[in-house]
C-alpha cells in the first residue's frame, strides 16, 4: 500500500470514529440505533415500546439518558 492509499484508509477510519462519537454525544437515539442496540427489527421494537419493555419515545426518538438508565437496570435483573 502506497502512502496515498494509507492516508485514505486512515481518513476513512477517522470519519467513522467521528460519526460514532457524534452519535454518542447526541441526546437522542433514533430507530436504527435502537434496533441495533437490541437486535430487533422495527416492528418488534415498537411492540416492546407499547408493552413498556423499553422507554417511550419523545418526538419520534428515544432520550439517550433514559435508554442508558433502562439498560443499566435491565442488566441487573
């Protein structure tokens, strides 16, 4: 791999890291991230919300602090 290719790879890795950090700094969690966090599809996730198994969304997104607190409490059980 030449120097230019190495720089492009490093740039791609940095962009990915920035995206991850930005997502973690956001006060809200979207549907995609919730599906990924819980390993379920959209319909299952919405059913979990209706049954009270996860926090309720606010304006279409979940509040990150509520989800993190729920996950901490859920993992203790």
